[in-house]
């Protein structure tokens, strides 16, 4: 984890040499994961960069579902004009790589990575940001969020956004309200972005289960985490693009 964040957390720890009488009482059992706690289950996305075509179906379906679902409404104060603003949980970044004429267009979807050791959680002064023990999903309790943006500053991936209308921090929830909705058919209990992807570029499942579809894909296709140098251990992973030799006419 980032050294500055480690220093802040270390300064708040109780001195181990102090007497037991001066130590705070043990907190009650919590359903929330502690920073650095390893969980048995971790739901996550695995994105296949080889077949993502940058169609933005994942972006629009995410916006539609979450705006009308338990996470919304997601404000679009100025959706049009020179400086548009809006709240999105998922974005697709498109750029070119290589040197002409051998350039390559790359579409790179990015959202909250639901890190195993999320730096956004311990910096939250109200406890609004938390990681669930049962499935590893990182969420925000809007009733506790004060919109201070500490979580956005701590996140090295730029995955937090301020909803300008409600003044709360928002992020991808992995469509937790869909995943556990027993009224939906089992095949529909997936994030909206996964259901909408026309090329099957987005996989969803438990990356801690070695027999799951996502774990097999990571293992067989060389899946990798984004920016591992930050030591946050992102749960979401990417499958690399495969080089395709160009045919000469």
C-alpha cells in the first residue's frame, strides 16, 4: 500500500507497550473486512482486452441500472456542452499504441477494482467506505458519507466520483442489488455491464475459487492486475491482448 497511507495508519495504532487499562475496549464483531484482511471469497470482474471493441454498452447499461437502482440516482448536472459533468461507475478509455503505420487502437474499461487492501477504506473519516467480508465488494454507505473526497485522493485508480447533486462519493458496486436478487433468473444475477457486453469481454465471478470461470481465464490467459506496484491487490483483472500479425495485401 502507499507509504504515506501506511504512515497515517501506523500513527493511529495503540502503543503495544501501554498498559491494558489504557487500551480501548475491543470493538464488537463486524461484518466489514479490516484493512489487509484476506477473505475466502472475492467477487470481481475479469475483462478481456482482446475482444473489447469500445462500444460503451457496459457504460450505458451501468448508468441505466444504477441510476434507477439502489445506488442512484446518479446526477448529470451538465451532461452536454464544453465542460460536461456526470456520475459514472464505469468508463472506457480509448487510445492508440505503437508507431504509424503499425498502430493499434486499445479500448480499456475501468471501474472500481474492489482491492483486497483498498486504500479508500481506512482513510474514510466516517466509516462510509467499507469492504464486505462475505464477498469482498467495496461499497459506500451514503448515509454516512460527507463527500470529503478523502477516498478519491487515496484511490490510485481514479475510481471514485462525487455525485454533485447528493454530495456523496460514488463507485461501482458490482451491481450487488442484482447479484443477490432471488427474483431474477440465475443467469441474470450478474453486473449490468457483464450482461450488456455484446462480445463477452466481461466475466464475473469469485476469483478466489480456482474452479470458477474467472479464475480459469486468469490462469490460462495470463490475467494481470492493474498497477500492482501500489500493493492494493486489485480483485478485478485483465486478460491481455493477443498480437495478431497483419496480412500484406
